[in-house]
C-alpha cells in the first residue's frame, strides 16, 4: 500500500510520519567505491512509532523502538528495519492505543505503572553480542533481537536476581573485552552495577548507594574505575490523580551539585566521591587514568528544562526557540584531593560523542561529535555538522550537511590494522524535502572533505538515537 510521506515543509517531527512496523530488505548501491576493509553491519535504534489509534506521544524519547540494520558488502547496502516487540507494545497493539505513560507523555486514562517494563519501549541503543543483538532502553529490561531478521526473541534475563531490573542503554566494553553497565531506579537512591564477560554472561552485580541517581543516562570507564557523573535531577512521585510521565515527576535543582563517584572495577565499591558545580550532560566520550587523576570527556548539554521543552516542541512539529550552545569539556578528577577541575574542549553546541572503542578506558586523542551546522541558530533542535577533534594535532575539522537536513549520530569504525582514530565515520541523515534517508561514509581523518561514499534509500527512516557497528 502507498506509504504516507513527509510534507515538503519537512521538519523534525515529519520523520515519524508513515513509519511501518517493518522495512526491507532493501538493497541500494553506493555512489562511490567503499574503501577496502570496510565491511559489516551498522545497527541503530531509536523512537519510531509516535501514534497508535487516537493516542499520540509528545516527546521524542517516548516512541516505540525500531532497530535498523545497514549491511555493507562490496559496493552494496542492504537495509532492514523492524519495531522492537516489547511486552508493552504487544498489549498496546491489541488495544489499538497507548496504554501507559511514556518518558514525556501522559494520558488521562493511562494504566498505572506496576513495574519498570510497563514503560519499556526498547528505543535507545543496541549491544551486539556473539549470537544476538540487545535492544536497550534504560529503565528496564534489554530485549533480545535476531541480528539477521531483527525479530524480537524476548526479554534478556542475565540472572534470576536481576530479572526485570534496569539495564542502561550505554554499556561500555573496555579494552579487555569485559562489558560494564548500570541501572537506575528513580526515587531509590541506588544504582545497580553489572560486569559481563565478552559473551554477555553476568560475572558480578552489585547495588550501591548513590546521590542524584534518579535519572542517569550514561557513564564512563577507565582501566581502574567506573565513573558516574550524577546530575542534580530528583524524582518525586506525583500525588496527582492518574499516572504521570517520568518527565512530569523529575525536577532539575539549579542549586544542587553534580556528584561524581569513582567505583573500583575489582570490588564494585565506591573509592572516591567529589562534587562539581551544576551542569547537565546526557553523554560522555572516553575516560582514562592520568597518573593519580582521572580524565572524562563530556558533551555538555543546554539547560535541562529548556532542552526538554525544545524536544517536545520539535516532536510535535512546533517551531520552538533556539537553544543556548554549551562548550564540550573534560573533567579532571583528583580522588585524593576530592576535587574536580573543568577544562574546556574546542567544540561548542555538540552532542553524540564517539571515539575509537578499541581504546575504551585508555587515553585517546580523537573525539567525534555531531554539532549544529553554520546557520542552525534559527532552528531549535537538530544536528547537521560532523566534527572531528584531534587532541594531538590541536585541530578540529568540520563538515556541514545542507541546512534542511537532519543528521543522526555518526559511529566511528576502525580501519583494520591501523592505530587509534584511524578509520571511518558512518552516519545517517534525513532529508525531509526528498522524504529520504541516506547513509554517508567519511574518512575520519578528513571529515572536512565530505563523504567519500553515499547510499540513499528509497524511503525515509525515523530520527533515532544510538548505534554500533559489527565488522564482518
């Protein structure tokens, strides 16, 4: 049947128009030869279904998750997309409407939230394991995905004791191959910590007391520590009648401190606590031990309340107001002095930091981010610039997409046999005027030269969040 397409006017919200439950397989060719050594699959996840029956989500983070697979082989791209079949989605499909509140949307006749997975839409990121792919949310269970068909196999249960606990959307695999992750439970004042082996088998789990643990999106890993930079966001369960969205129950404290925890990786116990002035950030780049101190790369975000309002406006097709632009930074943590020093990085108004994950927890010189294109100040939300920072050379390279194009997170893929930061950036971009999504390949050392290869799909995809590349 004919698929609805975005209007010529376009905009962020238009990417969610006409998204079916399943896409592909669709094969297209790249316009230029792919470099030797670049072969594998880019898996991405993100909100997709924003309306069911007469119920509509108002916030980007609410939408039912959809896994995208971009397989690169020879000079051809094969794409598949499929909604994650969470238990929530199964019941809502039967009802023909959304039944529970989301992160940022509540409904007058919502069902009460009895357990974390009642709100689980599996829409943030992915974790590739040996024989399966995990679709990750951050407030509940991971979902097992067939890496070929993208069919959902069911909830991932790491152990009986952790069944149904929160498993975050930003696990970190360190240089040894071990996988580290955490989970938070709003209002509990605790974090659950996970260590998995290379295959994803649970090695140890620990519950720790943690301040500011009511909404924790990301963390960082060094050779010695798990690093938690906890923002002053506080969950207060609503006393109003009817279920409320998570966002309606969380408050930013402009006078509260950022709490920083260093957790020993061997014992999963807190080694040091320190504080920093309040700031908000969703994402961190790499982190490493620097002698006695610890360094953490931070993609500082705009004011939390303003950012949430702007995302809601963008998700509902409203014009909104342009956000302030914050400077990326590096935190220098001194465990002995219990001090935090902030060093600015030469990047402003940027998000989605990526680095060479072969060196997670070790010093890296290259950091890749998505920023606002040159004229984006007139548009409230969205990214259109590819940024490559080289700390060793002291340079920042940039390339802008056309002003009307929305670029998503670009993932670093290492060149086999080469050193840190040597490789490619793979990223998707949505053109609302053409109602098409394309995949671009950049030389990570020369992003300012533009894409070295591009493949355009004959349809568009919903604007998503995070992804990972799996080499053949």
